[in-house]
C-alpha cells in the first residue's frame, strides 16, 4: 500500500506542468522593448477630404523650385520584408544615385528595422543635397517596415518632397489558396 502510494505520488508529480510554463503564447512572442521588432504601427487615415488630396491638372503644370512637376527627379523606394532600397532617377529614368540598408552598414536581421530604413533615407537625402537636388517626388513600392521611415529620413535631411505615389504590385488572382484542413 505504501509502495502504491509512493508510485501514485511520483506519477502525479511527473505529469504536472510547471507554473511558469503556463504563460500565454502571445505573451511570449511580444517584443521585449518597444521598437525591437521591424514593423511600424498603423496610423488612422481620415478619408473625409480624400478628393482634395488628389492631384489636379494644374499641379502637373506647376513649377517647384523652377522645375516642372514632370521633370522633377524621382526617388524610388522599394521596401521589401528584409531590406529597403532607394534609387534616385531623373525624369527620363537615368539613375542618379542608389543606396540600401546594407550599404549603410546594417547586416542580416537589422536591415529590416525601421531605424535602418530611416538611416537609408537620411543617407539618400544627403547624397541628393550634395548633388544640388532639393525637390523630388517619391514612388513607394512594397509593404516593408522601412517604407515610411525612409521618406521621413529624406525629409529630415532637407529634401523637399512634393508628392508620394504608391506603386505596390497587387496580385489580381494570385496562386491557388491553401486547402482548408478538415477537422
């Protein structure tokens, strides 16, 4: 009887889960400090004056710092999941300068952070100012974490941004979706 009681007690203790193991899985996946994960928080958008923000025909005829809108240099920002690439071209798409998170010294997982995107934007802005380009229009492609911070970085470097155009590819049909498992 004492032997059976000891065996039952041992089995009971072996099957118990430690108290600190019962932490919620989402709690464990939460970042340790604010800003450690590469994503940025969502910003609410006010759509009440949506039509007033759209460009009109007069804007295409306007001059910004003595240059027509159509002849302004174009900054192409490609924000992928793992990197942010910034290419500056003239209005005929001849490359003026190029930079990326890797060229600015970020390696591996650090390339996909907001800080890397902002640093790349500041570096691109400084290169533009050295070449005498102060007014640009921006074409953003992709949904990576460095997309808006790179534009903010260029603005802090002193580049005047006239327009921001979203040019992300959207799949029309895309690949066949995954089969839903039966339960």
